[in-house]
């Protein structure tokens, strides 16, 4: 019998084995970090497209495009969550007097990474453009809290985050 004459069917290299591998990979996807999700999705998309079209070039192109699009979506979602946390902190801090303290909390639509902590308004920042404040806030991390400082300013729509965010992670200690 020639190779490929009877096909693999549901044996080791058949459809059932591929389905099992895909199901296991998809089931383990939530355990991977956010940085690995685009690569995994790109590999799965590229493998599916390459297998369906029988063209490695199509599989490669679809894999790269899928990984890129997924990476952009993951970064956008992470940034939107970060902005929601910053807005929640600014809202609470804006309502406090100088020297005031209060708890803060954010609950996201997807309940992973909900945060809470405490805010303290350290002082006012005098400038001619808008009233601003310097704040210290904590983020609860199990039994301990991590404290950070930031600036908020009042705009027409309310208090908003005013601290600059570094654009690249390689700045390390300069952040």
C-alpha cells in the first residue's frame, strides 16, 4: 500500500488528533501570559489556514496577520483597563480635600485584575492652566500594599490622570 493511500482517518495524524491538540491548546490558553496569547493565536490561525489551503505561504501570512491583530487587541484592552483604573483613582482623589484619605476600587467587566487600595491627597500643584493635585495611592497585593505617586488635574469633564507614562519599557529606573 502506498503512503497516503488510505489516509490517516482518526488515527495519530488524523482529524481527531488535531482536534484534541487544538482543544488542549485552547483550554490552556488562559494559563498563558498576555504576552504569549498573540503568538499562540497566530500559530493556531496559521496552522489552520495552511492546512485548509495546503499552502505554507498562506499559513505563514495568516499566522503573522492573526498574531499582529491579536497583539494590537490585547494591548488596546490592557490600556483601556489601565485608563479605567486611573480614572477611578482620579475621581476619588478629586473629591477629597488636601490631606484627605479614602479607599478606591475598580471592578472591570471581565473580573480579572480588579484592583483596590487607598488614596491620600498630598497637596495642590499651583499652575495657571488647571487646578492639579499630587496624590499617593496604594494597590493591594494580597496582604501587602504597594504605594505610588501621581498627579491629577481638573478638566471640564472632571478630575483626570495627569502623570506622564513612559513609552518604552527599556527606560527601567528612569520610569
